[in-house]
C-alpha cells in the first residue's frame, strides 16, 4: 500500500509518501520512503494564489507517486486564530486534491501521531523525527520538519489502519 501524509500549511505544506509492506505475515509492518518534501508558496501572494499553487503541485505529486490513501494532520491551535484559518484552508485544498484523485482520506491529531510513533502523546519534535528516521531506515532525519511531520502522519495511518 502507498500512503501520502500531509502536514498542512499555507506558506509551507509538508508531504511524505511511503510504501507499507505487511507481506511477512507477522505483525510487523515495513516502511519505505518513496518521496517527501515541501510545497512552498510565496508569502507575498494572496490566499487564493497560494491555495492554487498547493492544489496544482499536490495534484502533480499524487499523479506521479500514485498513492492509494492520504493521511492528513488535523489542526490543533489554541492561540492564533488567523494562522488556524489559513492552515485550515490549505488542509481543505489538500483533502480536495486527494478526493479528486480517488484517495481514501484519514485524519489524525498531533496527539494521535505522537502516541502511534512513540507510545507517548506528549513526545517532543526530536523524538518524533528520530522515530520517523528509524522506522523508515534512513541515515538522517528527513528535512525540513514539515516533511518529517508529514511522514509521521503517513506512518501513523499505516499503523492504525487495517492494512
């Protein structure tokens, strides 16, 4: 199974594509990095232009990587309403791009992602990034952080869905 994970953002949207293998007939899943990175939009552009760029680039990534499922991080904001609104718009655009491509969509809170990867819902960013590195068998932590977060979301989906 191929999963694309999304860490939503307007200026920077993280994405990570993984393959999941459970052919060993055991309970251990194996993960392989297919692609990962970020979609950057010019901060001086208006919301509509930024969202259009995100949609177009994400549509291209989905078409080239051919995932069957998408995992999107849910929003958790306590203070900055303006940031929450723009991130929510980017999140919506990502979901629409996934739906138009026929992907199954799943959503996970930061707490669920931390719990799945580390067993501890209050894990810090460094712990999360290290678990992403270990689970994907990488020599280095994926950069930038938005990419690592998107990969963590994809891995969470693999761990919690019935594959």
